[in-house]
C-alpha cells in the first residue's frame, strides 16, 4: 500500500510539472509582439525629386513594410500553432492520467514488483551456482610455490630462491572400506572398547614420487644438497 501511494504521488508530481510547462509556454506566446519598422525619412539637405520618383519610392516602401509585417505575423501564427499543439498534447496526457483508477495503478505497481523479484531471483541463482563451483573440492594434484631455502624449515640459512612442488587436494573418491570403518571406530567403536587411539579415517594426498636432488649455497657460501623435498607426482594414499 505504501508503494502504491508513492506511485500515485509520483504521477501527481508529473501532472503538476506538465501544468507548469503549459503556463510558461502560454506566457512566452503572450509576450511575443510584432516589431514595427520605423518609417524612412529623407534628409532636409537632399535635392527635390520628381513626382514619379516619389510615387515609386512610396510604393516600394509600402511593399517592404507589408512584407515585413506579413513575415512577423506569420511567425506569430506559427508560434501560436505550436503552442496549441503543446496544449493539446498536455490536455490528452492529463485526461489519460485522470482515467487511471486505483485498481489500474495497483496492477502497474504489481507488475513492476514482479519484474524486480524475478530479476533478483535470477541474480541469486547465478550467485549460488558460482559459490557452489567455488566450494567444490579440488582433486589431489601437484601445486607450485616459489620460496627461499630458509622458508623450507630445514634449518638452512639461505636467501636462494627455489620452486617448491607440493601435493594438495581432496581424496573423497578414493575412500575404501577401511577408511569408512576407521571413521566409525574413531567416533564410537574405540570409546566403547576403552581405546583412545588416533587413526586416519581417509586417504591423504601425498607425494608418490619426488624431484631429483637439488643443491644451493647458504649465506656463508657453503654448498648443500637436499633430497625428497619437492614432489614430482601426487596420489591418494
């Protein structure tokens, strides 16, 4: 109901704005007045001319004034016709606005609300699909990360940079009956038997093969070689 009242108020404001525009157009037409050309006067120092020349000049002057007056009156008529067309258009719009009933306004507002709800629902579904794809677990695979030797945590002090390959991902599809049994026993079975053993209840993503040994110099220029640090292949074991 509040939305319907707001829509009605908006229509009323539109009608008021159009009425103001109509008043301004009428005021502009009323202020328009044709200009009168000042009569041509001859200098007192000019020489006298013959009666035929005076008659010809008077006729030419009268024709020029008549043409100018007709031109100005034509512009006034065109301006008046344009104002009449605008008045007619505004009158038709006012009648159309007044013809709207409460039920029709509610129908228009309801249609707009339905469109907005459908658009919001489509956006929500698209966002949910993107979120579901983002949450989908990635399979076990080899990943890479550039680190320094000191960041490996093996006790070496070296700023030399190496590429560490490691295993990451889920192994849900590789679970065996053993994994399902261990999950159940860790939750219930071991407690009943008085056991507190910790067991793995699923396969882990671990290296199945390692890169070749790689060597480096520490910050004291000493040469070192380390093994089984960077993964070459990964699997669920």
